[in-house]
C-alpha cells in the first residue's frame, strides 16, 4: 500500500463528475414561479450538473425524481448516469450561476403531450 498520501501522483488524472445534489436555487425558483410547478414537489427533485468547458460558473444540468429512479432500480451517480434512462429526466438545460441566465427544457410536459397525442 502507498501510505504517502501527501505526495502527488503523476500520470493518472481520473475525471470525476459531481454527484446528485439539491436543485440550484435559481432553477428551482424558475420552476416554481415561472413554470408554476408545486414547490413541495420541485424541492424534492435532484439535479445532476456538468460544468461547461471554458465557462466558469456555467453548468449543464439534468433534473430527475430520485423516488422514481429508485422505484425503477436505476443507480444515479452523475450527469451521465441517465443516458440509458432518458424517461427519468424531467428537465434539462444550462445555467450560469454568475449572471443567472438559464435555459430550461421541460421534458415532463413534452412527455405528457406525446402520451396525449
């Protein structure tokens, strides 16, 4: 075992992605105020974020319901975990936490309109 944890390892740079987290406040506020979703439901959802390259403070995001993911036995670890379970993604888009600019695609309504058609 390598007990010299204070020494830097060279050569292997593993890329790690952020774990599921609470919805950023700006996105949650937009879903409640502008899109008129129930606040109790919105604040129980989880967000998966992916930092934008060459854009400090910019993120791509996907929002999902952790209860539904658990019921369908889908393990959600990072942004790319839902690639094979796109039906679990309720909202996606991008968000700039510095300027509060965002674009939210409402996949929940899109799925409902497809079912109704």
